[in-house]
């Protein structure tokens, strides 16, 4: 997507677009020589493929296996190589922390050190999330740094996010995790002279944290990495001249949606309540992003049958979405997670567009072999949204 | 291929990749309405296409007919438009001359001139290589230029390479071959004022060479073109974190391989001995490039039947390669050379990937009509290597 071109051509319209992302959608032939989608023969998706048009997306680049973060940024229309989001910012937004423009975030790990300060366990025995939450509460409450506000938020197990809020903070700090045990955490070093005042603050945080935790036998120290500000993403509402909402259960997807300017709606934790949430807010937004995680989870677990079943589970909710009469319904994936690989992969991802103005093609099922010869062809995932919004007549003509 | 991204994501692995390049592979329908590949029905390649995945590569750009040099650079993962290699540098490296950082190389042709200095034969009757070697020895021995070392090396028939070694040499010189007979070779001209000192040296070389050769009736003069330094190519072993070897018979392909950091193995002059060379070195390398020239030669000669036979000849050696159990076997072409055109062409080139983690597709033969609808789609040739190395699990994940 050429952002300046979109900004210039996007136009308000009285149309609605729903983007359904089935995480890790793409698959590979399994035990019976058919992919998860072929095996699932999802009734409604197959019908949409027959009536609509299909293709294949390349998430980040040829041969590149992507994480879900960059995979989603591409589906939201951004080049993931241009908009790389630091681990700290991703972690913070992923726990629903609303990063402000003055915030500097890091990903933290609790670790265990011995009396001499030598790391004996880099992940503090994967201490439970509740304990980490208690420790974070203690650090946030007790530590005060001059001129900045401080947030210490638990993520999961030994992971936490540290956010400093104040003017002039600089992200040019090193990673203090030595990536091995038997040595002390590294000192905080400014990688850029302009980051030295920030380094001074972070050193003070580390020292005070160590003092507060020193009586503990486990999770008595910490490491920090991935310092970053909130990325300066062009915001979807301004870029596309519309109101955009995300209906996602998992924190990282909620965080990413917020970063690109979507409103993140409260929704339950299952697909029924997610669809219900869209229904409730149908008149408030022009664009809905609906995230479905479980195809990826099953794929990552190497569970071909469960991934197939998850596809069918999702498929069962297509009629409820269609009942809302979206002008354009898109079903895509952020990357492939073939169950036979039990991992993300680089393979292109099936995609379908259904609704107004689709030029139908010969494909009549929603699966890999059909999508390869679909009317949309094989194209970069970052181009999907312009294609979808074109179908919704939300892009005006270029040139006379 | 995004070189910085590859550098960042490439990861060592215990897998082996073989890239077979059938020069000028792509064809066009011949006398019976079928392309060379369709007519050949190569048994083993067709089976690999059925079990693996196929597609089409675009060597340099839409509509661009490429020489073998840029065509191969693309297959090695480099953008041929970004990394242009002068003919001189290519020719010198192609004869196993190790170009140094201070070297400036040109491609030379011996020609025949009459008493008035007018070219009567631009290729000196395609004088034999031995005579050219004698002449080169004479010139290298007898000519001395101030401040630079001089190398004159025979290539094949009337062709030779001239290398000047010294500080501050500039490649901005014209081509002295007038590209027709009946006129004298052009004078040496500096195309950039900074190249004038180099032009002075080269003029002196040309004058002295003419004096040394004037008693000859044939091959008594020379022309020069393609002045260039050694290109500064990212090296495959460093870029991909692997050991790479080339098994090529023809000098230019050996030279290109060396320029991108491959070890160039000693091998015989036929495909049997090339395959045997790979077998002997199987445990020493992670990546092998195997070059097969004769499909192109037959295509250039406009010999449809011979090109078809050359495809079958190559096909017969596929089992020996498979017996080595490569994780990934790629069969590609550097460009199309349709026999009916008797020339290189811009048409996309069939490609197949066989081995680990291929997502099979509906294509069950290795030919143009099937590759068009293959699972790899139609893509830039420079993206082939990332795709191949992805299949060999030599690229780690991008982002969280």
C-alpha cells in the first residue's frame, strides 16, 4: 500500500467492510494428502469462494516466515519491513497499556541471581503470573524516578513491561540480558550519547528494584530489552476516512489494532461473543477487524484434525456475519501455520473477498489449490486492504 | 531479496540445497505446437513437478530479455539492476583470474586490420585459443606501463581479458570496437575527466600492442570494452551463513559464482562429471550450484529437437542428484531461449522446488503451461533463493 496515494484517494462512503483474520490459516497437505482447508471443506467459506473471488497473500516477503505482529500489520495495509515495532512497545500495547507519545517501553524478564549477583535462572523458573504481578506492583509503588512517571505491568510468567513516561526519553539503550546464565545482568549503557539521561534513570530503576527484591530467593533481579517508543503509524481513521473497530480476544492483536488507530471493542473470549460484539456496534463503524486465534494454536500444536475443526468452527459463524449485510467480507490469514510443520511458515496464505463488485473467478472452494488459480492472484498481503476498500467504493479514481 | 533482511534472518542449519540451472530453459511452442519442455516430457523432472511445487520466474523485469550474467545473479538472489557487473570484470573472473581491489579489467577481442588499419575481421577469423594465448603472453611480457601492473589473459578463440593493477584506475572509458568492419578501431576516450590518466595508459597499451602485432596477417590488432572493477557483492557464505560451491563448466558462470563467494570446484566438462563432483564434495558444502549450458546453446542455434534432447539428457541425471538426498532440489533457468526465436527472450522461466516442506500443487508436469498455474506463482527470479532456503529452514522468523 502506498500510504500517500491512499491518503489522497480514500473517500468516505456508506459501506461496511469486515476483515476476518483466521490466524495461521494457510496449511499443507496432511495425512490424507489434503490441506486443512481442503479437509475441512468449510461449507460457507466454500460458497463465498464460489460466489466471490480468491487469491493468495504473501505476508512479508518471498520465503519469509513472519510472526503474527508483522503478519497483521501487513493485513492492515502497512509494509511490515517499513513499520517495525520494537518489542517493548508491542509488549506494552499487547497488555492493553495505552502507550502515549512521551512513553518509552521495554520488555522485562524477572530472573534469579545468587548472592554474588550472578544469574542462575534467566527466567526465574518461569515464575507464575500472579507472583510477577505482585512484584510489578511493588516496583511500581516503591520506585520513584525524578521527572518521569513509571509503570511496571505483568505480562505472563516471568515477563513484564516497563514504561517510563516523561519528556525527552531516548530508546538508545542496550539489552541487559546477557542471554546466558553464570554471569551478572549487563549494566545499562547508552548506545547514543543523547540516551545518557535515560540510562541514568534506568540504572536507578534497576538498582532500586534489586534492593526491593534482594530478600527473595527466586525472581530477585531483572533484565530489560527492546526499548522503544510507540511507533508513529499512520492512523486508519485518518488514512481511510472511516471509523474502524477491532474485535480481538488476545492482547497482542488488541494492542496492534490500537496502534493503527482502531477502537478496540470489549468482547467476550469466544467467537460467538465476538460476532455479537460486531452486531451490537454495527452502526458505529465502517470497518471491523475480527481476529480468530485458534486455527494458529492448533497448527502450532501440530494438530491437523483440530486445525481442521477450528476452520469449521469459524465457518459456522459466517452466516451471522453475512446477516449483517456487509458490503465486503474478507477472510484472510496473517501467515501459514501448517499443522504438519507445527510452526509458522513462509507459504502464501489463502484469501477471499466476497460482496459488492467482486469479479468472480473459476475457484469454487476456499483452499490452497483453488486460491492459487483465483482471480486475485498471488500478491503482497499489504495490498489486501486497498483491494477490499476498492470493492467497498472507498477509493476514488486516480487521474482523469 | 532484501539483503539486510536476509543477513538478519539467515540461520545455519544441517540441510543441503542444490540449485540446478538449465541455461535458457524457457521455451515456446515449436513445430508441433508444444514447447521444448512439453515435447521432452522429461520423466524425472515431471515427477518432481508432480510431487513438488512449480512456478515461473521473471529474470530481471517484465519484458526484459537478459543475458546469462544478470540472469544468474538473480538466481543467486541479487537484484541484477542493483548489481551490474561490467563485462571486463565478468570475463576476468570467468577465467579464474582473482581480481583484486585495485584491478581494472576489460574484455578484449583480437581483430584483423589491413595495412591502413581498417578492420577486415572483428574476430580475427575466430583465431584458435592457443594462438591467442601466445599473443597474450607476448603483450603481457613486452608491454610495460608506468605505475601499473599488467595482465593479458586468453579466454577462448579471439577473446582475452586485460587487467591493469594499480591505484586510482578509473572505469570511465569507451568501447573501442566499432561493431562493424570497414572502419578502424575507435580511439580510447575518457568518458569522465577523472578517467583521463587511465585513458593515457590504455592508449599506450593499444599503441604498443599494435606495434608488437603488426607483422601478423591475422589477429594483428585489438579492441577493448566493458571496463570495470571487481563488483562489491555481498558474499553468499556470509549472507546465508553456509558453505557454497559452484559446479560449472563455462568460465563466465565460474567467475560469477566466485564473485558472489562460492567456491568453484574443479569438475570435468560434462554433466556426468559435474554430478560426480557434487557427490565427492557432498559433505563439504550446504549449497551447490550446478550449471547446464546446452539447453541454451541448442536454443540459440534454433535447434528445437536438440534443445528437447538436451532437456532429456539433463533429466537423466536427476536420479543421481536425488540419490544424494538433498533437502531441497531446485531446477531453474536463467532466462528463456525459445528455439523458435533462436535467441534469449523475456518470457518467464519454469522453475520447480522439490524436497522438504513443499506445499504441493495441481501441476504434475514441468513445462510452461503447468508452471503458470503452479503453487509458486510467477515471481521475480531474485526471490527464488529465499524461497528455496526457507524450505531448507535456513531463515528464522521475522518479528513476534
